C-alpha cells in the first residue's frame, strides 16, 4: 500500500480526478485488515495516522468521530467478505479447521480483495493463491486444492448461464467425423486426486445433525460437549473424475468413468465426435476385451452416456467462438 497523506478531501472534490483520488483512498481504507480484536487499525503499515486520513474523508457527527464512522465501513466490508467465503467453502473450512481457515482467507483477501460487483466471484482466485502460497494449507495443500476446485465448480454450476440443449434435429444427417458438440457453461469437469466429494457429503451431514441437535435442545445452555463436532477422517487419496452441474435449479455432482470424462472434455474443446470417441476408447480401462469385442462394449456405453447427458441437458450446439 502506498503512503497516504492525511489531506482533507471531503470538502474539496471539484473534479473527476479529485473524485477518483477520493474513491481510491476510501477503498484502501475499507480494504485494510482489522486488528485481532476486530477493530480498525489506527495506523497504516507505513505509520501514517488513519485518524488523520479519516478526517479528510468523512465528516464527524454529534455521536461519532470521523475515524469511528470510517471504522463502521471497514468492519462491514471484512465481516461481509469473510462470511461469504465461510459460506462458499465449507469443505475447506472442515479440512483446515476454523483458525487456519480464517488465517488463509484473511491473507487471500489482503492479496486479492474484492473487485467484482457480485460476491459470487470472491473466491475465484483462491486456487491460484493456494498454489502461490502453499504454506497457508500445509501440510494439506494437495487435498485443499482439490477441495477448492470442487467447491468453486459448484459455485459456477449454480450460477453460470445455460444454453439451449441440443435436439435430435440438430444432429440429423451429420457424419460423425464432422459432428461437434458443445457443453453447458455451468458443467464443471474435474480430475481430482482425493475423494473430496464424499468428504463434503460427510461435512454437510454433520452440519445437518448439528442443526437438528440444536433445534431439539430446549435448554438455553447446551449440554457439555454438545457443540464440539468430531473431526472427520481426511478424504481418501484416489483418482476421481467428477461432473458438477445443475438440473431444475438444483446443484448436483456425479462421478464419471475415465472414458466418459475424456469424451466430455474432448467435446468441450470442439473435437469432432469421431476423434473424441477414439481418445475416449483409449482411456477406457474397464474389461479385458480387445478388438471388436471392446468396440462393441464401448458402443453400448456410448449410447448410455449420450442418453443420460441428453436427459440432463449437458450437450449443446458448439459455440460460434470455436
């Protein structure tokens, strides 16, 4: 953060340039991290008085000083963005524990403060941050990365646009070597190294059990140990291929066979169907058939996959940008 000079500004904004400078200073003050007791810090990292800066930004009133009024906005910003990341990444929270998770997301927001009009995008760079600064998730960085990818894919699956699903009429009389498909923008395809999908189900089941226990507890004071949830076993290390999607405005995720995953990835790249199937059959490790028998077995799988993907509306016409 650059050194901020405590020059009064709230009565001296007479041009767009001055307004821009005022707004930039205000944003820097709002984005400054809070103290350990959740209050605004009274000095910048360079030792400049925030009290003086506040006096140049906001007028006092008969109840609050300029600094106290600025502090309200500073605290509101941090409480809101932290709360949003707690909501968006419950699996990562369960993995790291509250103390480590809070340190992680605080460091993340200092480096990557909110830049979007919507809180949906707040966690968009969390994966990159964990790669850049792995110590924040150590010694669980690998599984933490898988969890972040999984939970971010769910955010996109819930909120991304939907295109018109493909219909039989769209593909009639088109040879396989020229036939191309697109995938719904909200469909996320993940190749992971840990069973984070099952871990997240366990986390949410535990949360649901906790809510039921709280609702059934008629006493004002919870029984001893009631609020202490047991530590879940860490996700099993295994290769997992996942599709994250929505259907009828509900969020879902399902495991895929490696060949099905490969086929969807290739179709999403714009690879012609015939070539995509060739790559998928190489990835098909099920069964011991060879030659014609393997081709026949794969054909049966292919028909089942396309029937399912069509019913789920995953397939669209290819994007005109490709």
